[in-house]
């Protein structure tokens, strides 16, 4: 709890970081959003349908648009609305759903941006004092290639999980064990258990990668592999604290998305549309604050151990 | 009671009288069956006595039977060959196959002795290309007779057979202790004036059979609860751990049953005078015990509205089955017996179980009593029923909403902002994507397998709904009630339906059926241009160019609205490629709409049916792009887990 609190103190003390990563999220999503707007505008043209589409949901038009769409137009589904977007994206991650190239490209760019920024972020949280813009980007630059190498290594680990473990668990074991089950509750519980198993494997990799990043930055390590081994040693020796902190942060994540599920602003037109857009941005800000909270609290734990 | 109210009331009373007294079926193919389920071996052993009367005008010296379960006997059956052409085909697992072997066929001679025809059995594949020469298909069995059966002559046959129950496939099979047993006995084809109509089992088709009386004794382990077509008339404990359940039903053309020890057995009575009461029996999965009311209310909604609109349900009882998960038995109809669909976590959406239950209940009228040939004209059941179900749901369950399911389909999320409209129940979305897939007049068994349902369900529902908007509901209701009244228990053909439409509407709508039934052309009307220019004298010259982009034609209204609110409506026959209208008025045009009442629901692109002088898509596209951007940002943040 102490590290959770300490992490939050560090996140709060550096609001520019939060605003910065939010700006990156906004800016990298914007080009595709503009493209999407062009597609929608072209399809609506001078049609009267635009009035009902602007006022709320015209699902008949929506389905017509979908049936004529290619590329990113195919991602324009009801799953984009409110909390369904969160469910859709979590489902997409845990169930290994493919994304079309432009969207996958935007996500890849975003991950690259995070890889670049992580050095500066961790440096700022570790120092617990303002580092200034120049200092921040200097730290980003110093650690970027080390973190990039780590990203390649962790990418291989995740790829192995998704390319080999996932199909074995969900496409073979799950199918084989559940195909004779006549009760949905039983099938659901098996799936839930497998999500827990697979999720735990993902979290283990995630935790090790997090502390590897911290060791690279805090200890100014040049070798990603060396930092990785050291991080594994650290995680193993302090497994109780590490797991407890991760679980508390995970609980915060569940609380945030739970609140978003309750708020779920729905679809409105006019000024209310922009209020719901604002609500969406605040939710994303909370998600990003949580992402930083993970890093900050883990940094605090590492530094105090 | 006003005259207006009295007429439908009297119509119902007459309809009931007609059905329950004079309207009985020919009862020319009656089955007396004993079947035993071997739960351990997953097999059926059966014997049946068939009393068949030749109601055609031609004699026959051969009998033809459907052995449907042989569709899953090997990978070369016609059914599986066609299924392989569909998307998402998965081959049956090694223990998933099913089969049916007739071990004895005997014909009762005039003397009363039995003549053994077993050695004469052969398998035929009556349907030509692309399955010509498919000698591996064993879903149709021919039995030559050494004599002719004259028109109106009755013969009696005794058959014995063994069957291996498949794992769930196409609404039959077993999973765990759950059995759903359909198309499970050797069943005669239909002898028509043109010869036997006995198609091999095809992937996109359902069934066709003559009416009769069924008396079926089903022996299962005692702990099993059984549901079936008809009424249970006896239950005998055999003292060996098995119990025989006897079910009887007159005037039906099929018989299916289910058995499971898990069912919750509930009954309720539907009453809505002057419609006759119906005893509803619901066999519910324990995990859906909270959804019993939803099952009953959907059944009642169908019984009430179909009864009022088309004719009363005459059987007095109906069994609704909530099938086991992964049983593939959901959403299917059999006489007096049908299956719904429910989920562990239901949502506020009424798609399950209401939509499914109302639809399958509705089949009792078209599939069950009118009983068209589903091998050849599936649209006459599925399409008419989809259209009618959409109307029932629109009335009975307003406020339905869309839902999506996540995490293996278990977790629902419904959208309060997205109504599930009658058009959605007409299945317009699927139609748009496959509007040209086939000519609906093509016999169903020749449809491209993966688009067959689009033609039978979606397109038919949409053209019937279009007809409703063109003629009005009162006329449409009379068309369907006349069709039901005139053709109950008689196997009508498409021409019979078209003839009734023309007769009742008082119009020759052949041109419409040429478009929607005998052609795969699509409808698409749109506004090519709208100009409104100020003239020297201060007036505005407004030019509207309406365009037919599709090949199919339909009369449409072209309504031009001016800035002062004045409207001018033109009725365009829709035949030419373009229609140009020019107006000189003191006011500038505001917008133009083609088919503003949306009569032509088959128009595949309705967005282009209207045009304003100034583009209006800006605000709408900005708002929705903003929402989409939140989704994309959420996706990015979610995947940031990896770095």
C-alpha cells in the first residue's frame, strides 16, 4: 500500500508527464480519425441521413456504410460506443484478435513512442524532482536504444505466448475439453480459468519487463539482457511485494473501468456529444494515469528495496 | 362491438371452425414407431409401420425414403460436400459421425402376409449437377415394388433400422446427457403428379413430407425427461431401468423428440379468446431457469398475433425446448414442437430468447400447416415467417436493442442507443451484402450454400415488407390469411402464393414478382443532382435528377421540398434510368427525397435517396469520427500494456 501511495505521489508530482503521454495518444490517433471522418463525410455526402446521424444513431445508415466499407471503415462498428470500446479492446488483446493494417500500424507507432518516452518517465519518477524538458528528452534519448532492445526481447516473449501458448490453450485444450460440455456455465468457467492462466503468464512477463526497464534507467544499465536477468532476480526475491503491488494496481484498473462502465455516456448529438467526447478523454486520461502509476509505484518499490 | 371490430372477430371464429372441423390434412403418410435409445452406445433401434396412400394421379411401382442421418455417414455426402463450400466449415470429429441403416423393409400383401423387399434396397441421388453421380450419398433410399400402387390405393410397410446418433450437427445429435433427435426415422418422400419428390439431403435446405398421424413410443432410461411432437398419451415403466413414452399427433408431417435428465418441465396455458387455448410446455435448461417467463411470453406473442392475423393454431398444445449449450439444436421448428435459444448471461436485448422463440413458433403456420416444399421453395416458409416474426416482435417487444457479445460470446453488452428495428428483424444488413447472390426462383437446393439463407429469409422478408408498405397492412394481412386458410395441409407452390396476392390485392403484381423473385437484380434509386438557381426575375429554377442505379425497377415517389416548406410529390414509375423534374418557384429548393416513406425496402443504398442543396455530413461525420477516435485511443492505451 505504501508503494502504491508513493507511486501516486510521484505521478501527481509530474502532471506534465501525464499530459504528455495523453498528447501522444491524441496526436497518434488523430490522423486515422481524420481519415475516418473523410470516409463518413463522403458516404453521407448531401444526404438527409446526415441529420439523424448527427443527432444520434441511425443504425440503418450505419449498416449501409459498413456493407460498403473497406479498410478502416470496417472498424466502424457499435463496439466503438462508450464502454463497449473498452470491452472490445480488452477482448481483442486477450483473445488475440487481428487488427487491420492501418490500425495495427497506429498501435505500433504508439508502442514505439512509449518505448522512447519510458526512459524519460522512469528517470523523472526515480529522481522525484523536475528534470525539465531538456533533461526529460535527454533521458529518453539515452535509454531509448536500450529499451528498444528490451522491447525486442519482450516482444519475442509475448509473441511466443500469443503464437504458441494461446493457440494451445484456447484453440486446442479449451476446444477439446469443452466440446462435450452441454452447460454454458461450465464452458464459461473453463474459459475464465484459461484467461486467468494466460493472463498470469502475460503479467509475469509484464512485471519482469517493467522492472527490467526500471533497472536499465535507475541503474543506467547498458545491457538489456543483464538488466533482464537482474530484474528476474529482483522479482523472485521480492515476489510477495511485487505481486501485491501489481495486484493493487490491477485493482485500481478494474475500479477505473468499472466506473467507466457505470458512466457509459452513450450516444448524443449536439453539445452533449462533445461532453461525452470529453468524458471519454477523461477516462483515457485516467487509464494513462494508471499506466504511469504502475511504473511510478514499481520504481518506488525498487528504489526502497 | 363495432362493425370494424366484429369483422376480424368473425374471421377468427370462421378460421377456427374451418381448421378444427373440415380442414384436416389428407393423412396419407402415417407412422407407427417404436424406438429405443441406447444411451451408452449412443444409438437408436427402431421399427415403424407406415400406412401410405397414393394421393397423386399417377401409379408408382417404387417407394422413395429419406435417410437423413446418412448425410453425416461420410465426408462425400451431398450435405457435407455443400457444407465444405460454406465459410467456417469444420469437419466432424472422428466420434461425431452419424448414420442410419435400414435392416428390413416389408410390404403387407393383400393376403395380409409380409413380403420382404430388403434385398431390393438401393440408394439414389435424384438431384443432378453439381452432384450428378454422387453414388456415395445414401440419404435417399429407393425400394422397387413388384407391383404398382394405384392412385388412392393404400399400402402398409414395416421397416426396421439402426442409427448411430451423431454429435450435434444441424439440429440433431447428442451432447452429454442431452439428446435432440430430428429427421431420425426412414421417412417417405412425397409422390406428386410429376413423380417422386425426394431430394437428397442438402446443406442449405430443410424438409418436405406428407401429412399423417404419428403414434410414437420412445424408450429411454427412466431418469430422462422426454419432450416430443404431439401429446404424451402414455408412460410405461418397463422395470428394466427404462421407460416408454408414447406421443401421438394427427395432421402433422414430421416428428422430433428430445430427452435429457436435466430439463425443468414447466407448463402454462395460452388463452386469448376467441382463439382456442394452447397448453404450452417448456423444457428448460437449469441454467436458464430465470428466463422461463421470456420463453412463455414470446410463445404467447406468436400464438396471439399469428392466430389473429392468419388463423388459429389448431393443435391445442405446443412444446418449447430450451436446448443444451453447444447442442446446435437451437432455433428449429417441428410440428407442435420447437426450440428456442438462451444464454447464461442474457442481456436487455430481446434477441434471445424472444426473437428465436417467436420465429420458431411462427413456423407452425407456414412450415407446419401450409407445409411447402422446403427443398425447393424454402422462402415460402422461412421468408414469410421471417417477415411475420418481425411484425410480431415489433408489436410485442418494442424497445428492443442491439447487443454485442465478448469473451467467447459469453459476456453481452447491449446498446440502449441502438434500437433493434423491424428492418433489423427483416435482416436487411445481410441482404445488402448479398443482394445479387442468387435468383430466388432457383430451387433452394441449388442455391449457393453460403448465401441460401439470404435468399430464403432476408430477401423474401424484405420484399414482403415492401409489399406491405405498397399495399397496406390490411391487404397484406388478408393475403396471408387467405393463403393460410386456402392452403393449410396442401403443399402450395410459389404460383399459388402469387395468385393469391394478385387476387386479394386486386392488382396484377407479376411485374413485382419478376423483379424480386425471378431475378437477382438489385434496387437502387438515388438523387443524381439537385440544382436550385436564382433567375433574373427573382424566382428559382429547381432541377431534380432522379436516377435508377440498379437494374430492378419499382415505382417511387420523388418529393422536392422548398425553403418555404412547400412540397411537390412526383410519382415516378422508375423504369427509365433517369427522371428529370424542373420547377420554377419563388422559393429555393431545400432538399429532395426519393421514396421518402421508404416503401422499397430492397433499395440497397438508401443514403443516396436524398440530397440537400448544401452538404450536411460535416457535423455528423465529425461527431462519429470523434467517437471512433476514443475507441482507437482506448485500443492504443490497452496495447500499451506491452511496453
